[in-house]
């Protein structure tokens, strides 16, 4: 709309000094007498914009380097000091998550067509599990590979970020969740593959988990907060994308848009809803496993207080995990393997966590060594 056009120009002008990859705005005309609508003129960036495929041939290492650079850039955007840069006026961070869930829910209900999923359960889950508000940041709200401009000769070099009309001040993790919703992996269901718009399945492209890990490294360093479960933010992104697809599909069914590519968006909405529920079920399964383990560890009948446990092969892997489990249950654990230095490191880590542990070198394939280890345990017990 004309309002969006003028707002985007103002956002570009406000953000450019803090984020140099924003194109420069040369002029803004709010008088629609000239060409029928307000408009602005901005810097032309000479480069390539990726789509469903890359505009240039890229290697596996270049794919990884490009996407890690994109995640670094996203984190840089969120790290801008809003108060110092005078950007707080671009949005209302308080209550952002609540407004987003209620707003997207309202828009979905208004755009529903016959045969589309109700999504009422999904909307209720998002509201019921809405996390506490995180630190406010400048967010792009459409930060993805087809909204960046790549250098004409180097496809790993990002020279510009475009399409800022939805930029505001809000939750950076929700911004990231919205971005990752577009990143379809090779292992995603066929329904998700059908509407892939980015070259995300190209050989060498990172997974969502790898992109998330890259971003969260910066986020934790900046805020001091550790994100242990990103599911809510990703499900939000999937639902948001479903709403956008449903709104476009509604216009297509009403004849307001003739693009034949929009005919399949109804199926895309269903695929996004199904995938969101798949993510929710996986999260619930993880939480259930954690709760079962906590219940197991709190069961006094399984305590090993006063016992001594000799765990061989405990310098790493499964042996180390068993040693830590026994120590958590109150046993004094003797961490044993052929590498005494590794055993001592594991034992020290167990003691630092509040357990009781010591280290002993032993090659379990050597009968004399096994006998000496057991004799030593008996002598000191």
C-alpha cells in the first residue's frame, strides 16, 4: 500500500546508519499527483537475488559459508542498540508476542476457505505456551535468502538486504522462527517440499538445526540467555507462513488474483499445519522423556548411596554416561579405562557436579589388571 511504501522509506533511512547493508533512499514523494501513488527512489544494488535455485553455480563449502554469513548478519541486526541509535520509535516491543499470536489468529480465521484446516488447536497451543518476552530488537520480519542481494562475482558475499516494509521492534527469536519456517530440508515431508521457495535442499546447504545453532551462539553471547528449546518459535513461524499462504489463497479463490501458482496454496496451508503439529509432538516426546528421567532419579528405591561402582570404559561415550548416572544416584564411582588422564577428567567433572568419583587405569582385557583393580576397591571400601 502507499502507507507501507512511505513507511519502508522511513525505516530504510532510520536503519541505514546502523546497518550499512540497507540501500540508501534518495528521495520520497508522498504526493500521489505525480504517478498516482506515493513512492520513493532508492539505491540500485548490482548483484543477484537467490530464488528457488541459486543464480550462480556454488560449491558445498560456498553454500555453508553463505548461510553462516546470513545467520551472522541476522544476529548483527538484532544486536543493534535501539536506544543509542534512536530506533525504539519503530515499534512497540511490550506485548509483541501476544499481539502477533492474536493478530495472526484473527487473520487466519478471516481468510479460511472451505476445506482448509481449522488451526484452532494450533492457535490455542501457541497462546497457551507463549514464552516470556525476550529482549526487544530491531527485526526485519522477512529475513531470508530471497531478500538479500549477492555480489555479482562472489555468491557468498551479501551486499544488501531488501524488503523492509514489515520491519519493527519486537522479539528477535520470533523473527528467526519466521525465517526458519521458509527453510525446507531434504528430509521434510513432500507437502513441505512442494512449496519450497529457497535453494535450501541444494547439496551443502545447512540444516535448520545448524542455522539455529549458529545464530544462538551470537544470541547467548549478547544476552546471556540460553535457549534450550526453540520449538515454540519455529511453530509460530510455520503458523504465520500458513496464514500468509491462506490469505493469498483466499484472494485466488475470489478471483482477485489470477496467478495459477496460487492454486496449490490450500495444500501448502495443510502441509504447514501438519508440520507444525509434528514439531509439537516431537517437543512433547522430548519433555516426556526428560520428566521420566527426573522421576527415575528422584525415586529413592533406586538410590545407590554407600555403594561403590566400578565403571570400565568410562572415559567417554556410554561408559561415561553410565558413570554419571550412577554418581547421580549416590554411588561412589571409580572411573576406569586405559587412559588415566581421561578418567581423571571425567571423575573431576563428576565431583564438580556434586558427585563422588575417583579414577583408576585398567585394561579390562588384562586379567591381572582387572584383579588388581578389584582388590584395590575392596581394600579401600
